[in-house]
C-alpha cells in the first residue's frame, strides 16, 4: 500500500499480493517517471511516497497510519523519495 501526495493531491494505491520490496520498486518507478516527465504546462513535478505492507489482522486505520508515517519520512528525508514505515 502506498500513498502519493503532492501540494494539492493525495492518492492511495493498493497493490494486492505485492510484498513491500516489490511495492518499493513499483513506487520508485512511478516516482522516477514523474520526475523525468515534462508536463503540458512545461513544468516538472516530483512525488513523495509512503509504503507499508498489511500485517495479519491489521486494521485499515492502523495500516493507513503507517503509510502516512512513511510519507512523512519521505518528505522529511528531502522529498521526492519513497519510504517505508
């Protein structure tokens, strides 16, 4: 599970049957693609992403809090990063 946040947008991606290591690879590919793309407005953008893997019996609010924690780790680490919590 990953959240991707921008100054005005937050998105949540849920990747079933995907371990944390693979989710990190996917999120990093997305991050790099966004960073390298010049949008129609002529500007570039970056993203920060927080990741967490659902633990057995974990409640939705708990994993979402961990994903959010990962997002803030990414932002605190300099933004334009992927971080797991």
